[in-house]
């Protein structure tokens, strides 16, 4: 399972969410979870799509119907509250992943 966080430099909400997600990944509390950070200022299409929305969180499920490894598509996740604790964020992620 892979999480994708679209963010931009200087965004305090992005930094806070990234820090919490990194703690979850480090704890290995959700099996096979990877975190990819995408800086929207590096690509025009990302910037146009998310310039007023960051942080934006997606997940990619790379398991097919029979458990085979395959490339999945990005699915948006609801924006977590900036006040959510690591534990609350972890519980929310487990619902969707």
C-alpha cells in the first residue's frame, strides 16, 4: 500500500501531516505502507490541480483481485483534521486502506 501526499514548501499543514504519516510508516502499524511526498511546485499539472488544496492525500492499492502485484490508481482520501493525533490518523487510514 502506498500513500501519496501532495504538498508544497512552507505549508505548515503539509508539514504537520507529513510528520504524522512518517511516524505511522516508521511504526509499521499498517502492513507494507509506503509514503511518497510530491512537491506540487515541481510540476505544472500538480500545481494547477492542488495549489489551493494542499495537503492532499491519496492511496494506491497495488494488489489485484487475486493478490497479484499490479499498478493501481490513485484514490483520494478525506482530508484529516490538522488537530488529529497520530493515533486518530492511523485509525482513519485503517478504515480506507
